């Protein structure tokens, strides 16, 4: 068991613990702990769990991508992989979806 397993375990137990995976969260967590008698709200713990799950998902995607191209079958066949993972980031909310009553959002690859 290592860091990724511990992050997932903490995320699954967000009702009782908080998981910090990003230094950008430290200041806000410390401020909330100071203001709320050393307690974090359920909403904060859920948000931190989501950040942790996203962190481990990105890690898993990098590993699976590396392994997909490094198997003997992949090297031998020279073919494209059976699946491909992609990470998209939200660019902006759109005025409406396919129909005016629907919501829509534009996503793009990080590479732009």
C-alpha cells in the first residue's frame, strides 16, 4: 500500500477525515480549521475528497497510457490502442445547448 491507496481510502472516508493532495488547498483548510474550532465542514471534506480522486485518476491515466504503448503486442503490431484516455478542461459555459432550454459547456484539451 502506498500513497495512492491512502488517498483513495481517505476520500472514501470523507465523512470522518480530510485528504489534502494539493498545496493550493492548505491555506483554505488552515483558515477553516482556525475559524471553526479545528473542524472542517462536510462540504469541504467532500471537495477535498474529489480533488484526491481526480489526482489519483490522473496518475492512473498516466500509468495506463505508458503501459498501453509498452506491451509486446502493441510494439509488435504497431497498431493504435483499443482505448485512449483524455483529460479535458472547462473553457466556458455556453449560452444554451442544442435547444435553448438546455445547458451547455465548452471543454478543450490542456494543450489547447
